[in-house]
C-alpha cells in the first residue's frame, strides 16, 4: 500500500500541467439549468458571482480597508484572478496549495496582469494547516474533496473567521472516490442503455464503455478521498447561510470522461441531455437521489443569520441521511445483468478485460509510462480477439 507521501507526490505530478476546462455539453447544462435556478433562489448564478456578492457586502462595512481573502487549494488561481480584476473591490489574497507548479503558474499570471501586490502564494500541505490570522472570506473551490484531515482543517478555518466572515465552498459531496451511490448507478445505466455507441467512448481511457460501473478514484491518489464526509463535517462546525446542492445524475454524462463526445448542435444529442437535465431536477426536487456537488456560504456558529436559503434540500442532514433506496419508491429497480446467462463467453471475457484495462489506466495515468503501457495492453487485447474469432 502506497504511503501518504507517495500518494501526495503522485497527486502533485498528476496536476503538474493541469488547466481547468469544460466541454460544450457541460456549458450547455450550466447555462440552461444551473445558472437559472441559482439566480432564482439566491440571486447569483455561480461561484464567482457568489463570491463577488459577499465581497461587496463586506466592502460596504470595511471603511476603505481591503478584504483579507484566504484560498484553500487555490491551484492556478483562476477564480481569484477574476475576482481581483473586478472594479470596486479591494482584496488581498493569500493562496495556499500543495502543488508548486500550479502556484508558480498563478504567480506568473498575477505578474502579467499587474496584480502581484495583491497576492501571496504559499506552498504547503493543507492537511496540516495552521492559521494564525483572521480572514474576511475563506474560499474552497473544488479542493476539499482532495483533503484527508477535514475536521482539523474546518476547525482551523472556524478559528480564523470573525463573526462577519464567510466560508464560501464550491465542491464535490458525492460518494468517496467519486463512486456511484447504488441507486444512482441504477438510474445512470437505465439512461446509458438509450445512448448511441458514439456517446459511450471514454475520452480519458480511450475505450468503449457499454455500461457504467463502480470504480474508486481515490485508490491511487486523493481524488474524492473523503467527498461524502465533507457535508456532515462542515455541518458539525459551521452554520449554512446558503446551501445549494445539485447534480445527482447529469454530471455523469458531461464529465471529462464523456462530455467531449456530445455535439450540442445535434438535435438528438441535445434532446438527450435535456431529458437527463429534467430527470436530474426531478430526483433532486423529490429527494430521491443524493446530489454530488454543492455551492455553500457558511458562517461561524456565533454569527447572526437572519435568513437561510436552500435549494431542494433544506439542511445538509437531509442529504447525508437520504435513504439510497428512496428512488425505488417511484421507479422499479433495474434488473441486474447476469453475465453467465446473457453474454457469450468471448464477449464476457472481453468485457471483463476492458474493465480491467480501464482500471489500470485510471491507476497508472499519473505515471509517465502509464498511458503507453495501457495502450499497448489494449492493442494486445484487440489482437487476441481477432485470433479468437478466426
């Protein structure tokens, strides 16, 4: 079993050259559904507008003093740079990340934008966070699901906030390792069976995926290592002022694995995503499936909160404690596939081999030789298949 230091090194290497990107399908879903419903419920349409709104609220009470903003797992600081460029906001940023390559890119970009005086970059392991200052805003933008010591981190953040501070979070709250909850996998595979083959090509593994299956992405790194613990751990320490959990299903179709397959100018593909959006909204609104992502504004326990705003789920406990079988109050369970009865022996073997190679790539892709190795394995499997068919 790999040591903590080995996994940390692998994580740093994995994100060495990482740049944030999203597919046209993801942009379509966010534009058609997410931004609209967030605006209706909260008055902001996403994480940056959310931060801006709270920053302007605090600025009105600061009497000309700059806002002190701490960013946990800031990466390339994309959102922090955008915030720094907004008119009428005077902010000083302290950006923390374990990855020196990402921190260096962020520092270079700050200099190119003439914003260096506003930023301090620190390279450290946030799992061992020790804070000795007070901040007006603390940010966590898709960083918490990479962290192990959540309870320690949240305790440190709480102590570094004053009663008027905000802890603003945009993160994953699904099952650990980004695995499916059982009922979510059931519903996903119902929909998956309707998709044409061209939409089932995994762009990360470069392999056809006839059905979605369970895979723990935290096996080889910290990806989603304690994702399902984020929500209850936050609820133990903070008070939620804004609570917006979303996406139970649809993000399984527009993620980095499969999202690039979709042509949103194609009427059938657009209609397919529209149907999944509506189903996602239904299962969240009816509290049938657990959401996997969240935007939230949290405050200290002793902070006054006049109004709590929420989307679909009124409290974090309603998400955490949702019965995974609740879906089947409305939908019949999907009958399990019996490979022994329904698959010829060769096809069954090839399916199992494909799943094995898929797992191998996910485990090895952070290693320099990993991709070459798996592509070689895939070529050998295809050659063996041709021999068996002769």
